[in-house]
């Protein structure tokens, strides 16, 4: 028979082994439960490379704590039928518009911007908020952005009111215009991204020249719908495009001053910290407040111009690790 001392020793040993094994089993069960829990969905990145395509804004925003410095240049018309040709070096002697802009990321999904353009001497401020992001598990199939820009034109009164009845009451408010856009995009794969843009442009002052053909007047409020896209051939080279259609009876049939819908096509080249965009478009103005209501050049008549964007991003506030 076992002595009481041996029985006590065995009991003590069991008392140590059983809880240890139970704890190991519990830890294994918890680890198994944790491994079965799927990780949180990740956001789809780089739907577009830059925060603008050509004329249109993309759904991309500047990362938090960084500053996007951008120079956008648009030359004159290339085709001889629209004032271009060899005598203007196919538009390179002219400069329809130049814009220098600064966009700062308050967060990864919220940016503010300030810029100055040559045309109409526009000074503009903008805000862009990405409130939906496409996820890799496709539970959120799209990304969505709200974009708004306000512009002030400090041109001389003689230019602002050119051709207008001299009896008009002149106001500083006439120099202001506003655009608000809802942009919805999807990245289908690493090559193809597309977006749809709903846009509303309000101008405090229009010259209201009547279209004698259908009796329509220019609108203070102009609704538009746009589409944009990118197709990547390599990791650093892409083809891009954007197009806007204006819902405007005044612009649909105006023989005295024909209007056309803005269309842009181009190439996008990434070289390290720089993104170069080389493009052709019939839009003279660079900001939405200008090119949406004021595109009067026709692609079929050579009314397209060469342009480029150069973007450089600077880190202002280092991200927290």
C-alpha cells in the first residue's frame, strides 16, 4: 500500500499539472477563435494617381500632414482653324491659362486648397472630403467624395462688364462663382479605374446674351455630369481621360457663340515623387468655375490645346508611428 506521504505528493503533483494543462487548452481555444476572426477590411488605394485627372478632380485626397504643390499649364489652340498652326508654333506661343495651387491634407480624407489662375485672375479656395472608401473585400464597392470650390475674379471693371449695359448696378458679389461636385469612383483592377461626377456651378453674374435662335438666356446655375477614367499600361504609365456634358438650353443651340462640352485625353507618368500629366483638351480654363460654362473651342476644328500638370508632394507634419 502506498504511504500517506506518497499519496500527498501525487495529489500535489496533479494539482499543479491539471490547471496548467487547462490553461494551455484555454489559450489554444482563444487563439483559434482569434485566428477565425477576419481582419478589418482594408481601403483600396491609388484608384487614381493624382487628385486631378485632366480637367476633372479625382476621388484622391492629399494625405494628412502633406502639401501638394501643383503647376498646371495650358497652351493655345493647336489647329489652324482655331487660331493655331505654324505661326503660333501650334499653340506654344500662347498661354490660355496657368494655375499654381497648394492643397493641404488635414487628414487622409480631408483636404483644403488655395490657388491662383491666369484666366480672369481667379483666386480660389477649395475643400475636398472623401466620406466613402472602397474596400478590398468589396463590402464597400465604391469611393465617394464631396468637392467644393469658390472663386473670386479681381479683373478690372471694364473687362468684367465688357458688352453689358452701362446702367447695370456693379457689385463685388458679381465676381464670385461656386462649384459643388459629388464624385463616385471604382477601381476595377490594377489597370482600370472609372468615376462619375455630378456637378453644379453657380455664377453670381452672367451677361445674359440672348440666343436669338431659341430664345434661351445664359444661366446663373449650370448643372453638368462628367465621367473620367484611367487605364494603366505599366506601373508608371497610364492613359487618362475626362468629359463633361452641360445641361444648358443656352449652350445647346447658340449660333452666335457656339459652346462645346469639355473633353480631355492624355498620359500620366510617375517618376518617384513627381507625377507628370501630358494632355490635350478643348477647355481653356483650368478650374471648374471657368471651363464648365466657358468652353467655346471645337475639337473638330482644331480647337484643342496641349497642357501639362506637374505635382510635387511635401511632408509638413510627420505621421505618428
